[in-house]
């Protein structure tokens, strides 16, 4: 029976190191120099950028619909709400295209935002 207190460090530590490295590799970590970098992080940033851009586009389209409805019914409140939604959607799209790629540099991925 295995007893941790009686285990010799010379046998136990290499086994645990191999187990830890195998587990990290299983979850998508890759060794780059002396640092582990997640290989899926770049694709996650691209996916996040796409989702946030789609949300901004949806808000922008909703704003255009409200704006046109306000002009059709001569409703100042609907026009105001429409232009606010249109500008907010555009702002979210700009934010997604400029700030989200910087996350890859912040967390050490080598993407557009910097890194190594």
C-alpha cells in the first residue's frame, strides 16, 4: 500500500511532475520557454470579439428600426431612443474591435494586442 510519508522523494517527485505536466497539456497548456501558455486562449479572444460585435450590431439595427419608426410616426421619443441605440451599438462594435484583442496581450497570449 502506498504511504505518502514513507515514499521516497527521489521516486515520488518525478512521477508527480510528469502527472502535472500531462494534466496541463490535456487542458490545452503548451510550454513556451519556461512559461505555460494556453493554446485555446487566442481562439477564445476571437470568439469573444465576434460575440460582442454581434451584440453591438444587433443593438445598432434595433436603433435604426426605432429611428425609422420615430420618423414614420413623427414621434420624437422614438427617434431619440433610436439614435441612442444606434450610437451605443456602434460604440460596442468599436470597443469589441479595439479593446478585446488587447486582452490577449494582457494575459500573455501572443495575439494582436502584444505579448511576446
